[in-house]
C-alpha cells in the first residue's frame, strides 16, 4: 500500500515551539531536582531537542513502552521493555512523550511511577490528540494540539518503523 505525506507542522515551527517549551519547563521547576524521562522510541528526537533548552540541569533517563506495533491505532496492549535506571523518589518527574493519543500509555506510566514516590509527576508531549482520548490524562506541557488530524509521522513518530527521521510532522495518508 502506498503512502502520501501531508505536511502539518514544518521543522522551523517545531524548533521554535520546542525552545519555548524548554523555557516553560525551566521556569516551572527552577533548580528543583528534576528527572526527565524519554519514552522510547518515538520521543527521542523531541527529547534531545527539548533538553537543550531546559536550564534546570535535569537528570535524564529512558524507558521503552510500545502500544502500536505496525498499525495505525493503539493495540491496547502495552509492552514495557526498558525501565528507569535512576531513582525518582522525592524528585520531580517529567515524562516526555512524542504523542498522547488514547492516553493509555502515559496513564500506565503515571501509575507505575507514582508508586515510586516522586515529589511530582507531570507529562510533556510534543503532540496532544484528544479526539481518541479514553483516559483523563492531563498534559502539563504541550507542543501542538493536532486534534482531527489522521495518523502522524515524522520527528520521531513512525508508521511501522518508517518516517521517524523526518524533521517535520506529517499526516500519513494511505492510498490504494
């Protein structure tokens, strides 16, 4: 099946918003102990660019959680294949996601991390797509609200492991 990509958010717009989000996060946490957690694989590009703008000197860590597989909608089955290596007890924790769609993944992570006694726990997402939300997930730092758009790729987001390397956000349109 062929695909066509429809540009939604150009690279320059992403760069400007990510820099602004970094300043917002820096202002919110000041010099408090902060652990920024990247949800692999999708958030890795956003995470790297974002942290260059966060002045709080956060600890960083990575987790791996997957729910899409090779499809365009969440399977509902979460695969948690890499856990944190740093302690989050008594620290502010910021989960950094590429996209929050149904909300199941970040809700799962929030429950897992809450049992580890962080000082606070918030979510940062490059893209917030609320139309398919099935949880009451609140996003503290949002890059773009792209409600009503189709399946998104680029800037770390993929379709069957393709298109992550693109420097902009596109809507994937399947043809045929």
